C-alpha cells in the first residue's frame, strides 16, 4: 500500500472513531501544496496516526479561551498522541495550554487535508485530519500564564464553529 492509501486509510479510521465518540461532524476536504520540509513533517505525523485538534472552550459567561500563538490569539490546538482517545487529547491540549480542565461537548467540524509536495510532483498526496471540538470549562478557575485569557469578543472563533 502506498503513502496516499495508508494515510487516507488512517484518516478514515480516525473519522470512524470520531463518529463513535461524538457523532458525525461536518466534513470538508482541502488539498494544498507545501514545501519539502512541511511535507515530510506531515508524512511523519500521518505515519503516527496523529490528527490536528482545535478546542473552542467556553466559560460560564460564553467567553472563549484563547492563547497567544504565532503573534495572534488562537484557541488551544495540538496533535493527538498515538492511540489516544479524542476526548482525552482535547482535555490534555487545553490543560497544557491553559492549566484548566474542560468537558468536551461536541466535534463540530472535520477537515481532511490532502497535502502535496510542491517540490516533487511525483510524491504521493499525504492525508491528514483536523477536527474542531467545543468544550466547557469544568471549574471556574482562571487560566494560568500571561499568554492565556478569556475573550468575550473572539470573533475569529465563529469561523471554526
């Protein structure tokens, strides 16, 4: 089985797990080209079965948990670990980003990314899965760290959910 078939198969397995745990989210597919280094990184993550996770966590007042990343405020994000349940991954990523506990409420969207190597047209397309989850804060503790906050006006979040 070639790279494309294996990575596509892994994405389908993860979608099945996602549906078993959270139901069926809206699924879209996007294909784009990246340079050799990013392509290799995507290939490695695909081999490990990792998927990309974004968590939209709200407090009791509806504000969204954001953290500073790459010069902008973003929701907590990260990758799953091999054989990690999706809900566990979301809780770990949020805890690592802000030191708060959350309860995952839904998987709202999934995007299958077809990643092509712009430097090598003969290279197979690598498929990755990215999922946006919603969650609620478990307790009323404040997030820790200067680069984390609750944002009541997180307009960029609306495109995720």
